[in-house]
C-alpha cells in the first residue's frame, strides 16, 4: 500500500458536546467536554483556514448540538470565507426561523436534520426529549430559504418497524437526500446495544424496503443507507480509512481520526492549541498509527480487500476483540468473528436479550 | 426525457462551484463533490438561470469548433439530465 500522506477532504468540527437531546446511541464519547473546555470562535475560524489550505473541501459542523453555541453563524462564515462547503448537522431543536436565516446569510450550504423516529412518542423515548413537531417546522424553513436538506433517520431494533412511516414523512418533506443510518456500536450505543441491535429479519426487510424506495424516489430524493456492520460480510471502510480523508476536531481542540478513537489505549491525541493541523495530520503518532498497511495482522495483511476496507474499524476491533490492530471482528474472514456471531445469536434467539434492561441516556455537560 | 431546450437551468440548493483560486475546479454538493474538466466547467458556469439549454449548446459548439456539433449537443443533454437526476440542477 502507498505510504504517501493523503490529502484530507473533510473536517468534522465537533464544536460542542452540549445538547438538549439525550440519545441512547449518541456517537459522542462517554466522557463529555463542558462549555468551559470549548475552543473559541477565533480558534475554529483558524482551524477552517488551516484545513482549506491543506486541501479540505467541506466542513461538517456537528456536536453535541452545534446550535448550542451562540456564535455558530461566525463559525460558518469563517468556513465559507476559507473556501469550505459548510454543512450543519443538527437536531434542529434550539432553532427558529430568524436564526436559520442568519445561518443562511452567513453562508450555510446544507442542513442535515436528524430524526429519532417517525412518531413523537418513539422519538421521545430514544432522545429523552419532545422534538418531533419542531423538526417538521425546521424542514419547512429550510425549503423556504432554498437551503439543501438531508434528513437523517437513525434506525435500530426499536424503531425499524416504523420505516414505512419514515419514508412517508420523507415523501411529504421532499428533501434532496435522506439517510437511513443503522446505529453503529460505539460509545453510548455500545452501552445500549442489547436493546438497539436489530434482528436479521428486520435488517433484511429494511434493505429490501430501502432499495425499493430508492428506485421510487429517483430524481426527487437520493436515498442512502448504512447497514449495521455486525450483519455484513465484510467490514466498513471506517472513515474511508484511518487518516486518509477525515479529521475530526473535538470541542477542546484534540484532533482525532474518528469519533470514537479516544477509546483506544496508549494513544495520545494532539491539540490544535499547540500544533498546526498540518503537523498533526502528517506527523502525529495517532494519525500515523493505522495509516497505510504496515500495522496490519493476518488475514488483512495479505487480503485483496485491504485497500478497500482498510481492515475495518480499529475502535470496533478494540471494543470486541480487545486488540485495536486485529482484523475487525465483523469481517467474515476475521479470526474472532465468533464474538460477533455470539452477539447475533442472542439477539435473534427466542426471548431476545436485553428487552428487560433499561436505557443509558446521554447527559448534557455543563 | 431530455431537458427542454428553451428552459434555463440553474444550480440546485446546496450546489455551487468552488472558488476560482483553488487548484482544481469542483462542483460542491451535499456530502460530495464532482471534479470538473474544461467542457463540464464551461457547462456548469452557464447553468446560472440566464442561459437556456439551447444557448449553452450553441456556446459550447463555438468554444469547441473541432468537435462534432451533434455530439456536443447530445453530450450536453446527457450531462444536464444526469445532474438533474442528482438534484444538482433545476430548470426554469
């Protein structure tokens, strides 16, 4: 595999961990940063300029809930002035039409609005808040302001049976894109996995339904979906490969190759307060650790797919097999695939696992 | 169906060209970007809600006098149709 340092394409700007929602599958780490630890607006604008100079095309503003920052419009203007494509990934909860107009005026290119279900009651159960009606209003405002809109439905065992209703809602709203993202099991979702992991029958049915929906909506709405990789034959190319396309900056300025990398032991992440983004991308130990193929074990090392899926996800290898450099156990070729099969057998067996347990809700840091 | 020849295409919501100062010209879209070569850039630059499809074809035929004019026309119609399917274009 080539050992040249690749050009990053995407800056994931996790501008805050504060959030009015408490989703049981939140992709944030279990240890959340509070308001006092957050980078300033000036620091974020500088990060956008550094990223653009490195070749990055797009900035995804996410959190937590990025709208929890009163200075978000300044950050978006900074990204646009640096030449980046600015997306906002939001629950849409602390938003009114005036504020949306302000973000559009600052140069916001695209809004990705998350949905926790197709109904108020289920959305409330998974997010611990009442937000559904508000999201429908936000979608209307986005259309009125000619803002590109993606709907993002997070799907899992407890809401997969609402899939047709989610598609009907998508038809009513008519966004440019819709994503159906099966929960991936890290952080809070890993804690709640027993109640979230779908059955095989549900997964097969959902893939079927979504394939048909994609054909039906062609030319109106692009339908994209992410399968739960526990059921896949081969692992996902996590983040498009470690340190190949994406860099993620945490609210406090730590720079990571992915959302979950801070679970990896013995890995020190560098901070934009002390080193430039370029130095961190090109020379830091964390970004170099799993870049290219030298770190791989068998069967990855000699596998034809190693340049397609890069051995899968390092965090998942750690979480499931306790070895971050091993083949992602979801791979059908992985020596530890048995670990995943055991989990699936529990989910698909009679008297499903975890039905009686309770949710671990994500708290809101101060 | 091909785009109607007298309609005026313009870039859809969330679709725009990157800055001229960048080394490569791209059409930026939600969650993706298309790299543009000479002719595709010339087409996209004319999708401004002012030029009709007919005008775009005729201007590209002038820009590329050595190319077969029928081929230029059918390539442009295909390209515009593909972009419309991706919601990168709207026709007025």
